[in-house]
């Protein structure tokens, strides 16, 4: 069975229709409220939406350099995620799910993550999973974020 894969290069992004891409955030009252920690329990995507998957974005700047500082890498990774969203014609409100990978995770890193997530997403917090890992693809890499995004 063969599969055809389309590769799209989008030089200029078009703005997605906000009404068509409304996510429904679900935080059941009988479960712990995760919003203070920067995520939602579940997110429902509209049935007419297409789905895009953004590969893990690390804290590399445009030259590929990585700061040794965790907070700097997190901030840059979210800036890189925003650039990928822009290329798709999407905004943070169109992100349904994040998966973040943190090298040697501890509670001080959670504070940095929550601050950056709330800065990017505001009240429209996506569903999210944090996975502590001993190492990522490149040795100095301390953080990576991947996203599931809805498109019109």
C-alpha cells in the first residue's frame, strides 16, 4: 500500500477563520483544576477542522545555537513554536495539545514552563503532557515542545 505525502511550503500565512476554529476547553468540576499549572484537562476540536502536527521545537535560535540556561531555551522554544504556527496560518488559540519534554525535570522548571505557557496561550490553555527525560536529541538541549494544531 503506497501513501502520497504532500509537502507544503507556505511563504506567507493566511489568517484562519476564528469562528471555524473554536476549541472547546473541558475542565470537569470533579477533577483537579489544571489551569493554574498552564494546561486544560481536555480540548474538543471542531469536526470540520484539519489537524496539523508540529514537530518538537527546541530552544535553538535561528543559527542553531542553544543557551545553557533552561529558561532561555524554554522561551526560545515557544518563540519557535509561534513561528511554526504563523507558517501554518494558525495562532496559539488553535493549539489543541502540547507535549513537552524536560531534561532532569524538577519543580523549579515547572514554574518556568507555566509562566511561558500562560504568556503564549493566556486563558485558552491547550491539553498538555509533560514528560521528564534524561536526554534529548542534542546533548545541550534541555527542553522541547511539540503541538497538535487545528486548521480550517
